[in-house]
C-alpha cells in the first residue's frame, strides 16, 4: 500500500487525473463558463504557525495567495469564498481579525462556511474574470521566460524566521495574459514551477540563474523555496519584464549559473 | 472576550456580516456573474467519523451536500472544487475512494488543493448555473410552505448509528425555482431553516407538524435534527409538493401539532 507521504502531493494529483477522478487540480486555476476558479487550503502546523504570523496576517496571506493564482490566469478578482475551521475556544476578536485580513486586498468575501475543528484550517476559493487564460501548455521553443519581480523573498524570510508579504501582480498578470504562451505564479519554487510549464507544454525551459533578480538578502538557493508569488511567463513579447531564460526543444528544466549546471532545493507538502 | 463556543456558528456569521467582513455566508449559495457558488467544509470528529462512514461515502456525502445547496438555488451543477487535508500516512487507495465518491453524482472535480493535515478536512466548493435564484428574502404572506420529500431520515439514522444518503433534488429545485418566493435545503433542521426564511423575508412561517411527511422509522422530533437535505420553499404554486404550512404576517416560526404549540430539538456546529 502506498501512503501519501511516499507518493507526494504531485504524485497524488497525477494519480487522480490519470484515473479521471479530478481534472486540472495542479493547474492552480480552472475556467468554468468564463470564470477563473482557484482554491488553496492553509493548515495550522503545516502551512503556518501562530508564532510566525497573527490572525490578520493569516487572513491577508490566504487571500493574497489565491488572488495570486488569479493573477497567474490574467484574471480580475471578483469574490472570495472562505471555509474556516477553528477550535470552539477561539476568540471572536481573532476571527474578526482573520476576516479583516481576508478583506485587505479589497476582494469581497461573498460566502463560505465556518465550523469547529481541532486546529485552524482555512480554505479559500477565489473567482475572477479573464479575457484570455494562457494556461501552462502553450510554451513554444524560442519564447523568452520572464518573471514579474525579484525572487527569494520567502526563502530568505524563512531562514530569518519571518514571513514576507505576497506581491499583488493582478495588473502584471493581465498585461502578460495578452501575450504569454504559458503563465503561472511561483509558489512551488522556480525550478519546480518552470518544470510544470515544461511538462505541460512538451518543451524544455533553460533558466540562466545569473539573470534571476533576487530580493536584497536572498541567496540563490532561496529561489528554490517557493512562495515568492511572482509570475513566471513564457512569451515572444517580454513587455519589459526581466528575462531569466529561454524555451527550447526538449523536456524538463535546465538550470545553469554562468554556463555551468546548477541544482536548487525544492519542497513538497507531503514530504 | 467572547469565544465561538459562546457565540455559536450563526452568531459568528451575523457578526461578520454586520461588520462588512463577509456577505451572504449564511445564504448557502452566492451568485457571481450568473454562477451560483456554494461551499461546505467537513471536519473529521466534528461532521463525520470513520466508524460511521468509509472514504467513498465521505466523498459522496461531501459532493451531495454541496449539490443540495445548488438544488436549493435552482441551479444545474457545473463543477466541484475540492480542498483536501489528510495525514501523510493516509493510504492512496483511501484517497482514490474519496474522489470516486466525490464523482458519484457525475459532477466533475475541476480543481482544488491537497495538503497534509492532522485529521481529515474536506472543503468542497460547487459551481452551478441558475436561471432564477429564489433566495431567502422573498417569502410573502399567503404563500404555501412546501417540502420536496419526507423528513427525519438523518435524525432517525443518527439514533440508529447509521447515515442516510443525501437526496438528489436538482430537478425539483429547478421546478420550484421558477415559482418559489424563497427556497433553501433543510440542513439545520426544519424549525431553524424555516426561521432563516422568516428572518430574511420579514414574515412568519406557520408550520403544521401533522402535515410534515416523515420517512419510515422517523419520530416527529427527528425533523429538528437537520441534514435531511430536502428542499423547503415558499410559493403560491405548490406544484404538487406536500404543503406543511403557510407564510403569515409577523416574525419567527410557529410550530403546531394539531393546533397546539410544539417545540423541536435543534443543533449548532459550535454548541
């Protein structure tokens, strides 16, 4: 018998898709009748700890992470839906702070569910409207690989025991969505997210790490940590965004630092 | 300081709405650009226990409960989005059973998120399309109160240590949505759900319990348990559904049994 610990999050998702039990879970965003839908769950002790962030920051982060998925689809946010599980002894004041955080980006909470649970569990579904969703399957040899901002903030912050804000890339996402052949937000780490595009598109992404912009204080390996939530797009028209690599014939992701192969750290929720 | 145990689930939702931090959470379904969106969370040890149901039944139930919310909005289901938190030692075979259950009603799982968690937590968001959503605020004095089937199954099953299937009322919901002034599914118990309509509509619902159809083996108090997932609607045109009461001027819910006042049990996730 295989456990999820052994299989990993992406292994599970692939298995569900292969059996026709779920579609597009790993795409981050699905299009239903012209609306983009994204969903993300945050579990106390797995994705966050209250010694690192407070209730308001948790709400703000949960909203921002889902809005980032909308940005990666070139969507304008319309509404959030929030499922919240909390222990019954939780203070009302804390839950009000959580919802204040959820509202910080100005996207209204239009529904959801609240319930008792052993620890805090927060699942946010975000809806947006997009003119064109690049998806992950259209990258073509010759495209440039661009990012919308410097990486490494989350990894550097993790090493320092803090948590950086999630950038708001809705406008950048809408601009890039008009021209990009593929786009996603960098949540799993640069190499792994580039790998998602490579696999779906049937191409190779050659990333030149010396061209990857880093936030102050970040080390190169921090770009493998994930949770930076900048957008990565493949496109013929770079729109002035920093170019970090090229799409080539082949498969997988090639990481080089000044011409030499380089291997970054990566992570997985189930590992 | 107030805790959620003291406030109760509905107290929390009212507080969030009053402060403008969330809209319509207690409506069960929200309308976003013509799509109906519902969300429901199931927490191990709170909403289910694996000695009462297996993984497949859990998935089937989670899907059915959300599809019931769509039925209560007169909507045709389009897609489910599933956030699943499970311990890392969970067997793949069990998770595949869960998703098989989620797919049982033929509504595709179009996305979601999976993550590690201490216990099993399942949050399902359902999207549907509706021509007309009656909502809860339109009940008018003189309307009949109808239900789409016999009640008490869940309460009777709870007493017997079993779990009844959730009825599929999509077709009935679409029929009633054309004429109903208000509609919801009976998830919190007959008296409480009737109370939601009364409060939102600014009317009184007079329920004559002797006219409430009961499933075989159910006692009258079982209709207060909730989780029957039949639809309750107020309407001038009863379409052949059983009439269990009338809408009157006033407020609240009047329960009578052969003319005498009667009080039913009720329940609350936080109490």
